[in-house]
C-alpha cells in the first residue's frame, strides 16, 4: 500500500546523516532533535503548542486525560474509524457514544453529533478519515453551543488544509496525530504528537506525558510515560520539509485513479468535500453491484495490495458489548463497511506501476459487469 523503501532511498543521505548525529551525541530521549521538530511542527501547523509523544494512541489518551473527565462521562465519536479513536475512551472509564458519518466523505456527521448530545456529554472526537477533514466549522459551533471539548483525531490527515487555510489538528481544543511509518508524515518506528493553542492544556498534557511531573521527581497528576525518541524526531524533521511535496504526489495518483474510475459503473471514487483539501492518506472507493471480496482476491493474485478500512465498525466490536452499542442502528456506517475498499497510494508511484494497476482494474470490472 506504501513504498517506504523507495521513499527512503530519495532522502537517504539526509536521514543517514541525521541518525548518525543522534548516535554520536547519545541524546536519545528528549534531545535537541525532539525540541527542533516540535518547534518546526508548531510553525507548519500554525499552532502554539506541540507535545511530541510515543504514538497516536497515546496522544488521544493524554488529550482525554487532560480534560478532567469523570467515569461515565460521554464522548461522541464516529464508529467508522480505526479502533484507537474509541479504545482510549473506554480505557479511561468514559462512555463512547457512536454516531454516523457522512456517506460521501466518510467523516462524522454534524447533525448526528447534535442529536446524540445529552447532559452527560463532555467531548466530541471527530476523525479526519483517509486524509479529508470533517466539517470543523459546524462541529465547533455545536461544541461552543453546548460547552463541549473537541479533540481532533488527525492521524490520517496531517497537512490537510481547510478552505480558509487553517490546518486540521489546530482547530479544536486539542489535535492528535500519529507518525506511524505508513502515515503521510511517518517516522521509522512509532511516534505521535498532541497540538493545542491552550496554554493551560499544553502544560497539563506535557506533565501527563512525563509521569505527571513538571519538575523531576515531583508528580502533580497521574501521568504516563510517552515520549518521542530523538532518532524518530530526526527522521520526522527531514520528512516534514517534504510533506507538502508528498501530499501533491498523492493527489496526482488520486487524480489518475479518479479519471479512470469515472468510466466504471458502480464504483464511486473518493468524494472531495468543499471545506478542505484531501491529502489522500488512503484512496478509498465505494463499490455497488461489485463483489468486493472478489476484487480483493483478484488484485492479490496480481501482487496488487488492497485493504478494507474498516470491515467491522467500532460499535460492533466485542470490546464495546457492555455499552449495548451493537444494538444501535447505524445504517450508513454498516453500508460503508460492506462496500469500501482502498487501493495503493503513495509518493513513489512510477507510471508503469500505475498502468499495471489500472489495466488490472479494467480487466476485473469488464469481466464483472
């Protein structure tokens, strides 16, 4: 689905030199590379505070911990997302309230948020899924109306700009992202970051990520140990400078897929909403009247990867049975989980690779009219 080897080869001298410098200084934890990356990411996102951490799941957990929520408090989130978004809610003794997504852009439906708010609701966690932004203007208006926190799950959409130029992850009260290697901005291991413009929240999240301490051996709050190591920060500094180029390369691939799929009946290419500019972490299409499993197998036979993100929505996962979420009626989410499939998309596509994929798709769809 991604070609990290070819991507590495293009930046190999810089990466190797940066890693060697970290090894030479032996400042592996909270070294100068981490601080430099933090500053550079703050500038890129246009946000006051970035708190680097160990991974995207930790970022979400730390964000929720900083809000002072109590067991039983409700957090509204989409069911159509990677499990980490919802897992951390339950982990902290909070109640995930699953709501529908928009059928076209896969992001949380603001109308569904409004309908799900109760006197126990404390926060909303919108997910910028596959690289496209949720409707943050409407979500923030709802949050302000009901005095709710908004934590953006920006793990799949870093670099995505709203129509007015604001960056996803820097709009809500807190933004969380992942630097898992396959992400648009990925490191060579695990990594994550938390973003906020709120000074008080920033101070608290820094403490939580560092065992609840602001001064060594003096622990003010219950925290955890979640740090981005210096080698990963060194890699991310290099790749951050390339991020906008990487995004444009992904959009170029998406354009070619779009042009091809426009002529295929029963296949919907990714919808591009008018309030943001898609960064295509995934290229996810919807099939109607085609056998998704057959397509998956057909492509696999030709050594073309494809993935189903996600075959089982969160509200139907066994871990949430005690919330009774499996009984919730979510027709749009269920409809999507039965029809979506993602094609390879990355920064290193060669013309012959694209032609091979498109010709294989053409063969399949011609034979399955």
